[in-house]
C-alpha cells in the first residue's frame, strides 16, 4: 500500500515505514502529524485518486527531527569584468517517518 502526498509544494510517494525529508514543518520533534493533502492511495489493484485531493484520506507521520541540508554554493561570475559574487545556502528540513496510511 502506498500513497502520493503533497507538502511544501512537492509531491512524495510514501509507504508505511518510509523515512523522508520535507520542507520544514511547524511541529515538535517526536510528535505525530496528519498530512491531509493526499493525491492518490493505492492498495494492490485498487487505486483511488482525488480531484485534486482525496476527501476522507490522510497519512499519519511522526516527526523525527529538524535540521539543515548540506550547503549549496552559488557563484555569479562575469569573465573579464572584475565581477565575482559567492553565496551559500542551507535549506531547513523536517525528517518524517510514515506510520499509517488511511482514514
């Protein structure tokens, strides 16, 4: 059984027991959250899709931790113009463990 959920402007295919990193959510570490933007739920041959979301479905997840991803280095450079700009960015994330898929 798996589901497709939407959070943080991205879509994820999840199954029970999966661990995934999503955009930072406002929840404490160790707490349970319900992700209600479910696009699809599949159980073997039975597939249920929403338009765009399913009304009566949700995915339950446990917040494992919050953190920051690896640094992404940005460089802007114009040759022969004496211009070079460096910048770095570390994106915040929330690590989730999927505990249940269903009502």
